[in-house]
């Protein structure tokens, strides 16, 4: 695995997204390139929905960790790592609600029971009942 090449691809992706410099097809191609290099990392989750903002180098390092975990213990090992990252982020929440919400949603998708412990960060007055949700 060429870490420098991975960082370069993530930097290119980030530049194109932030500067709105490319077509949807080009973005899809870059996403596919990264996913082919690191197929077990959920790159777009790291990029768009992570528990915190990361530099391209930090994103690459996280993808490398996830690939190594996958090689050792499969998807379950990667999911456990993600659960631990989300719990850590929620135990020390950011001032940015979107970051807290993202961490909560990822944790809820991986371990709904663990996510219940952090619902108060999203719904300080308690989670609304399903019947309270219009639409």
C-alpha cells in the first residue's frame, strides 16, 4: 500500500469537492479509484460523515488502519473500531452539532444499543416518539 499515493488521491478528491471543479462522473471515478485501493474502509464515510474533521493524511492513515483490521478480523473488526471511535467522539463532544450528529448516526447504524447512551446529545429533552415525527 502506497500511503503517499493514497494521500494524493484523497487530496485530489478533497480539492475537487471543495472547489466544485469537476463533474459527477469525475467524482465517481475518483471515489472508485480510492475504493479499489482501500476496499474495506468506507472512504466516503470517513470523508463526509466522520466523527471529526481529518486532514488527507489522517484520512489515509484511518483507511490503512481499517484495511489492516479487516485483514485480521474482517468487517466485524472494522465495525468494532468504528464503534470505539464514535463512542470516544461522543464522550468528548465537539461544539459542532453536525459532527456530534454524524458520530451518533454512525454509532447507531453499527450498535443501536450503545447509541442509546448518547441520545441526550442529539435530543436533550428526550428522543421524540415515532408518532411525533411528521411525514
